[in-house]
């Protein structure tokens, strides 16, 4: 199965149950749609992850691989 784009998923992004990492403007948001995980940073850029990619991303976060990205 090929990973779809957000447009190909054909969903209303505003209708999703987005989980926020915090309450400030720079928080990231995550929503789950079937087997896909959507991640957005500014409300406009949305990335689609499959289950394996999402697991690898979370593993990298836990290992601190992205700690320097915000500075």
C-alpha cells in the first residue's frame, strides 16, 4: 500500500481530534486516522506517517534525537 497524501485521505482536518503537545503557539498536534498518524506544526503543514514511521519517530524522540531541532 502506498502512503497517501493528506488530500488523498479526503478528510476534513478541522474535524479531527488533534492532540496538542502544549498550549503555546509552537506546540505540535497529532491526529490518528485509521492506520495513519497525522502530525502538524503550524496548522498548515501536515505530515502523514504509517505505523512503522510513527514508531521510529517516537523512538527518536525518546532517544533525544530531536532535542537540538528547536534551538
